[in-house]
């Protein structure tokens, strides 16, 4: 796995600027002819490529820091903040550990979504897990969350809209919840060195609204940008590859 020298703050700034359509040239630590990193928005950026539909299986929130979140009859999403009354809602980072040393970073983890199909998979391996127990706010059914690109929009219910910002990084607390569970949701390919994260995705609220179980979900996706590294080019071919690399480099901080 190649280390491009980005700090967690630089990584967050890169993706923030790209999502907001800003021209991006981020200066890096001086090293062997590498001085800049540029992300180009695709020419057809305003053309959405596809739509998939699914359903909300459950909604959850917790007012205090806790590994799990209790299920609710409904939750209210607040634009630019997250889930009303949830401990992770806010404009700036609310991660319990990371906020102690990077409190001014934008909160890109306002809402956590997880696919209910993961629970079915884990049940076959002897792990009983239900909605909200792994800390998600919205449990989905019928949506390929792990296959979504960064920037995908999720329309929930009558009004709410979320924007996907990245994969959820599984942490060691998962093993405290169920011994051995971490190994089922976080694995590394010994040949390619790539990680597989199965614990859903994080998102920010682009338009607020009330979300309830059985609400419909419509997902719009569009192309990811091409990334250029000092004249040579590599492609972000999908959400998994791009975000796994970034998440792996900052997993210690997250």
C-alpha cells in the first residue's frame, strides 16, 4: 500500500474541496519530486449515471456516547448537522477520540448508514446482530452501500437527502461487543494488501427531513474524479478502492 504523505487533515480537505467543486492544488511535504496533488472533476460531473432504490429498515439515535444506538419510531435529519438529538450531530467533528486533538475539522460523519444484509451474513457465521447495535443511525435494505461512490446522494422518505462521504472504519470496540466479530467486518487481502470494510458508510445531511422505517430510498450516483499524482495518473475506480486506501492511512486516528 503506497503512502502518499497526506495527513488526516489534508485528506479531509482534499475531499471537501472536491465535493464543493473547488479547484484543488494541495501542497505536500517535500519528497522526491512530488510537490502537488490535483483532483480534476470529470467533464460530465453534472450528469447522474444511475438510480437504485431500497428501503429504510430501521432508524436509531443516542444522546450519549455509546457503542450501540436504540431504535426509534423516527429520526429528524438537520441540514449540515446530522440526526437531531444524536451525540454525533454537529458541524465540526464529533468522533469521541478525534475531537480531542482535531476539534475544528468539518464533521463528515454526521450520519452512519449500514445495510441490513450484513446482519444476515453475520448470522450465518454465528453472530446475532440487529439494527442499531453496531452504532448506525439508519439501517437499509436493498441498497449496495459499499458499492456507492463518494458524493452519491441518498433521497430518504419525502424530503431528506444525504451525501456519502466515506466508508465507516471498523474499530476494536466491535470485538468488545461480540468477540471475534471484528474479523468478519474488517479484512485484508494478503496478496493485494487491500482492505475490505463492511460496516456501512458515513454521510452528511444535504437536506433535512423526517426518516422512518419503511421509507423509500433512492440513490443517485455519478462518476468519481480522476486523480493525478505528479504527472502520473491513477484512477479512483470506485468508492471501495479510493476510500479504503484513505481510510487505512488514517485508521489509527479514527
